C-alpha cells in the first residue's frame, strides 16, 4: 500500500524524482528519474547509483538526521552537460516499515547556468574590447604631458591616434546600445509596411561612397522584383548596411559585390511566401570552421583584420536578432578563395516579379 502511494506521488512530480528508504536503497523513481539515472536503479544502493560526493552527503544528512538539503547534480547525455539543482527532503510514514524516505527532486538549471556564463563572457569581452583603446589613450596622454609636450609634430601624430581609439570606443558603445535595443524588440512583431526594393535602393545609395573608395562595384540585381512585407524599415536597412559594408571591407578583393533579391511563392525555410536577399562578394571567402559561430557576440573570423578595419564583433549578432524579429532566417555560405554569400530569408505579404525555381 505504501509503495503504491509513494509511486503515485513520484508519478505526479513533473521533474525527475526518486525516493531512498532507510536501508539506503532506491525504493521508487518516476520515469524521468529512470531516464536520467538509469532504468535499473530500483532496489540498488543509492551510493553506487548517484556517486557524486556532494549529493551523497546531502542524502546521508537527510536519512540520518532528517535534515532537508539542496545540492547540485551534473549529468551528461552524450551530447551536452546538464546541471540539476537537487532538493532532498525527508518524508515520514512512507517506505520500508513506514520509517520514512528521503525524497529527491531534480530541477534542470542548465538554462540559468548558461545565461550566467553568457553574462560573464559578455562582461569579459566588453572589458577586453575597451581595455586596448583606453590603455592607448592613457599612454598617449601621459606622453603628451611629458616628453612630447613641446613637440608639435609628435603631438599631432599622437592626437590622430587618440581620435582613432576614441572613435573605436564610440563604435563599440553604439553597437552595444543597438544590440540592447534589438534584443528588447525581438519578440515584438513589426507592423510597418515595407517595400524591400526601396530599402535596398536607399542602402546602396548610402554605401556607394565607401564602395567607390575601396574600388568595389556594387551590382544591384533586384529591380524587377516587387516585395512588400511587415517590417521595421530602419532595422532592415541596418541589416543590409552591415552585410554590404562587410562584403566591401572583407570581400572587396573580388572587385564586386552583388545584391540580389529572389522571390519564392513557397519558401521551405518559412513554409510561406518569402524572399531571399543575397549579399554576394567574390573575395577570399570565410573558412568553413568559422561559419557556425559567425553570429556570436564578439566572434571574429579574422580578429586582427577585423580590428584594423574598425569592426566591433557585434554587427552580425545585431543582424541575427533583427532577422529573428522579422521571423526570417540567415544563411551563410562560403568557399575559400571564391567569396561568401549571406542570404536573408524574409516572409512577404505581397510580391511580383521573377521567382526562383
């Protein structure tokens, strides 16, 4: 009778849960606990099945002294580590001879651990990005106050470098603020009516001086396509500006950047009518090893070159969040020596023009 009651209690618990009686054996476990600990744990000594010292100490304190406790349990399913917070509580009147059991409930805390680690990494990355320009500024200020105080030529040179470093910090702060805004808006669907061709035209007009300076031709390939969607025009322009600017800076060796738009009445990635906007460069390309992480904050495929060109490492993270807000997808393809293609897939409301096969 008591076993039935204990099994019913554990079956009602949504998290992995098990009970250990005063013989130190696992008396009952729900399906989630069996999947976590093992299918053949019933009747086995808890020490041989749980093993982790902190958890064993907590269980022992509950069995011997009736103390409630909380500890951690680390598991691995072969694909990733999982962190559980384990609550261990005495339950009287159940188990062997009604002597009571220690009830263990496992709560998955992996998402909180990952969020905490992301915060730590973010703070460390921001600190690292700011340290270099700040160190340079402090060093040049000290030099201008000392040895270079009466040297106009050196002062002018140092001030130019200081301005570059200050602009670098300003870009970083601007991108951090932009990232914060787009993350905050990510779950709010845009309602503005946007004509994608107009956004692309405006972006290309803005980017042409930079392309001309770099000796890169911007080749539009979308004027026969009319695509209307619900979107945020400013954010979409930010996406296209970032990707075209990257194509000019990093793929400009190919001498050309193509901006193409293709309609698809049934876009497989969206399961709805969609449009693919492709930013194609013909430069050195990106090593495939970098592609899975390329949209992570502060991740750079070429760290030295990115810093030299003024990159903050946040641009593609901002792009990803804006595309997510628009319920779109981002695809990146590249072959070393043949360039890279960034494809933005967006849902459309009305469309006309040439369509993909």
